[in-house]
């Protein structure tokens, strides 16, 4: 009973609850503990992803379908052959936060036709092609702008002029803005295709291929294992033939 009489009726001694120090960024207004790093909004960035795939029917639809099902934002997608017959390179430009970009690479690498996936660095060699059809009322000015961006005139008439431009994405964007003064009637852009700068590999494990050699180290391992199996089978057949001849 004496202990209860020692406690002040208005609470324990010390500062009031609102005057006590509180760690900033540790709890929300409801008092729920949060992780500031996890709660912070991650800004999207533009990334170029390269994937080596088996060039088989439906591989492009499988890759694009996988990305679209997860509602990732694809800016462009190109595909073309590589140095190895039966392989193709898919170049994909996306704009997502870092977790989304990592998820795209992880999901792509799980597809059976995909051999290897990698994200290109900022110093990668990247280029795209654009066709612009503009009004033909001022052909001299259109020609001057075309030359300024090292473009070529593909078609010219009294009403329209079509030009072709090549360069990195920023160059193409600048050129498109310059041609707006003539009135852009139609435009078609391939999106970027890219390779790693210098001696760096475009996708992890990729190596130069000559005379039908495998493109990746994984291919080389499969080919080596296949050769070993072939040698073992040859030796087994030889042993069986020897045994039959002995009999």
C-alpha cells in the first residue's frame, strides 16, 4: 500500500509524452514501425537489357509476354541474328525502378529459350534508326536539317519528304524536335540496339564465336559434355565390335 502512495496521481515524474524525444522516420502517424529505406519511393530509370536466345518460333512473344504480364514498361524491343546460327540477340529498352529492372533480368533468365541476360553499361555502343515523313513545302530547309543530323533523304515529293536518321536515342530525340517545324506526318523508330563497349561482353559469359563455335561459356560446356558423351559412345561401340569379332 505504501508503494501506491509514492506514485504521483498525475503519472510518473519526467517530461510529458509529447515532450519526450522520438526517433525520426521510425514510425508513421499511426505509430507503426517502418523501414525508411524500404518505404522510400524509388525513381524509375532507363535501362537497356540484352538477351541471347535460341532463335526458335515464339521466343519473341514469350519474352515480350513475360514482361507485359508483370506490367513493366517496355520502351522498345529489337531482335536480330548473332554470329552463331540458331541464336538471336534481343535488345530491350525499359524504364523502371531498380527492383523492377532486376526482376525483369531474373524472370528472363528463367525462360528456357534464353541463354544469357545482361544489362548494358552507360558507355555501351547504342544506335537506332528513325524514319520521318514531314511536310514538303520547304524542301531546302528540310534538307539542311537532314544534313545537320547526318541523315539521308529517302523520298521527296511536292507534298511530303521522308528522311532516315541514325544515332543514339538522345540524337534521334533532338532531330525529331528539329523536324517538328515542318510538321511531322508519320514517324517510325526501331528503338536502340546495342553492344558493350570495347572488350567487355554484352551479356555475362558471352565470348566471340568463329566458325560455328558456341556463343556463351554455357554453350561451350554443353558442347564439351556432348563431345565427351560422343567419345564414350564411340569407345563403347568399339569395345562391342571387338568383343563380337573375338567370338
